[in-house]
């Protein structure tokens, strides 16, 4: 088997509304799952307010550390939409009106004042390319930084349009099984299983349902053989404890 | 009016399951709202995997930058629960069995192996104090870092128990109003309103409902007079455009 590389990404969520708790972010989970399907693993996420210095700093910290950085939020026409400015600043390049976006925006006529505001959405850092958006003005990318809308429906279309256009690494698959055992009961054996499968991430996610304690055990990795073997050991461990392995899933 | 200080916080969400998209985080939004009620504003959030070096680095970056750091996740009894180890490492102190937690854990008898695993949850960095948890073993804090469970129901109890025990700064209040206007239409006037109220954060959050474009305008700040005045201007702006201000809320 050729050694497919790991391709990593960070997600930067930009917006006061996420940090105030007013809006529940759902973009991270969607991006994580979609990007994994493209062979890209999200390794870190940050949420920052609509403050230039903080956005610029986060962009520069994350873009050098991971293969890709995906940002969401702050690309509309109002004064609090400063993501394009921040990306240009982070790269030290000018922000320019992109003729292709400008043309698209101008197709829908507006009074001059409104058009001037809408035209803010045509600004792309010099050297940047476009991310398709069937629902409105495109997003953009420059180098390894992909800049997308915050509105989930639009962000989802944008990331869907990137399918096949990004570097592809391994896809991480999973196996999971649930059992009504406590984490304390399984901790030692589970740790031993983790030790035997260094290429698998074994996670334990406890829950309480109708006053019964249970846990879902999740194995993640890129080798199906490893995953199946680790799952078999986890299932055997659950049975040894006199419990029933439930809801076995492959992902 | 005495000048109440701003008290800031970061949230560090620890766990592979959030970064894989398997689990949708809801802790950030809950913490942001609850802490604001205590007079503490969340200014940044990060999500990191269950990897020691990355957790330690994030703890050390965030604890010096904000008045408080609240972490969620990684405090159970299994091998992937390494938050306590990481906090101890970040502070350069030993991890010790806390007698009060140990006693609590020992009240429920277990076979020795299981007890050893459960006792992992009694480990607290030297010098740390406890965060009450009516549902199980306590969380802990050391200096300005508060370490809580990842399970939302437990995290919520833990942060509730901190009410009145933290430094209190200003509480940020909000006013919001929704209108079926496009962001392009309001961008210029809204920017001017923001310019006149530098102590208010004016945000615009667009949406599409049954094929109509609208936006919710949110004013956030600590001075009720400022907020009411900014809201009045925003409402007037909406009416000038021939639209109807809807769903006006105070928060």
C-alpha cells in the first residue's frame, strides 16, 4: 500500500455572534466531516471576534501550521465584514476588486450607494482565486487559505464546490460501538487496546440515558484492517463484562 | 457611574470528537451566555485534539492572554482523558490525588482495577481547588484556569456552581431587531450608526426565509442608554427604507 500522506487543516470561525453565544456554530462539524471525505483532517479550530488584529494573528498562526486554513464568516457587505481586509493584511498584499465578482454583483441593479456597499463583496486579495457560490457572490482563496461565508447554507455550497480541487490525503474511517458499561469498568482494558493499535485513535464518550450509564467507543484511523481488529477486541471486552455491544457502526 | 472593568475569558474545547465532526459542540454557546451573566466576556475559543503538546500549548497561550481560561473535556477515567496531566504540565506542577475527590470516588465501591481507573479523576495539579459537581467527581481550577467536563449536562452544573465565585466585570447587554431588508441596502447607514456609537458593537446577521432576504441587527454593549439610542436609529433606518422593524428584543 503506498503511503498516502496526511493532509491537515484548521478552521477559523470569525464572528462576535459565535463568541456571545447568540449563534450556535454548526460550520465546524460540517467542515470536519466534509473535509475528511476529501482526505483532509481538521486538526484545530479557533473562534475569534470581528477584530482585525485578532483575525490577522489567527490567520498567520494557522496558515503556516496546517496544509489548509478554512475561514467562515465576515465576508458580507456591512462594516463588520472585515475578513477580506484581514486576509490581505495577513499576506501583505493589496485588496482589489475582482472583475468576475464585480460583474456578477452588477447584474442585479441597485442605487449607487447600495451598489458601493455590495461591491465590498467583490474585493479579493491580489493573487487570489474564487470559490464558487451558486447562491451569491463567490468566496475566495489565496495560497492555502480558503475564505467562505458564515451562513451555513452558503458555506456548505462553497465547500461542496471545492470537491476534487484540493490536495488529497488519507481519509480517516471509524468504527463505533455502544455499551451500558461505565468508563471506569473499561478504562484499563481500553487503554491496553489503544496500546496495541498505535495507528488507531480509540476514544470513549460516556453518556447517561434514563439513569443508566453507558459509553460509546469510537475507533478512528485510516487502515480498515486495524479498525476491524480493534473493534473486535473492544466488542470482546464488552462481552467479558457481561454487557451487550450495541449499535455497531462503520463510518 | 464607576468604571466597571471588562473581564475576559477564553474557552478551550478539548477532544477529537469535536474536531472529527462526530459531536456537535454546544458548550461554547452555553459558556458564553452563562459567563456573560457573571460579567465575564468570552473573547476567543479554541478546539484542540487529545494531544498533550497541543493542549499544553493552547493552555499556556490562552491563560496569560485572558483573565480566565475555561476548558471542557478530557477529565474522565480513560486513557484519552489527559486534560489534568496537561494543565499540570502547563503550570509546571505535580499532579496529586486530591483527598476530597478520592473520598468521594471511594464511596462507591469497585473492584481494585476499576477503582484505579476511577481514581484518575481524583488527580488535581498541586495548588488547585475544586469545582462542584453534583453529578460526579468535581472539576478543578488552578490560578485562572477552570477545568470542566465535556458532557454538556455536567459542564453546565459545574459552571453554575461558579456563580459569585469569579471576578465580576461589566455584563454586556443587547438589543436586536429584524427586518426584511438586504444587507447591501443598509450597509452604509449601519456603518454610520456604528461610527456614532463606538462603545456599541453593531452586528448584521443576514438570513433567507421563504426566499425573502432579511437581516437581524444586533447591538451589544454595557451601557443601556447607548444601546437604546443605537436601536432607535436602526429602527428609524429600517422605516426609512419602507420596511417594518420586527421582533425587537432586549437581552
